[in-house]
């Protein structure tokens, strides 16, 4: 939580980056792990979060073998 009592945007950006990276490299096989790194991340906040627990879900929606989004 930030000083104003709402979740800090930096923590939310880390959560987004982690979830999106895991969604993009998910293989479903624990022995066939793939690694990723973030090329660019821009976050625009529309409003402040409510509550104290944040959940995130990610889906790979496109891209190729090397770069996905």
C-alpha cells in the first residue's frame, strides 16, 4: 500500500509484468519451461484500486515464437 492507503502503481506494474510473461511462455509441461523478458511495458491507470487484495489473469493473444503480446 502507498502512503495514501491505495495499492502502489509500481506493485501493480510488477504483478502485470509477471502474469503477462507467465501467460506468454506457458507450455503446460513442467519439463519444457521457456523463459521470457519484457521488451516494453507501459501502464495507464484508469482509476484507483479498491480493496486490499489484487488478482491478475493473463492470456497470450498473439505474436510469434520470439515476440508475443
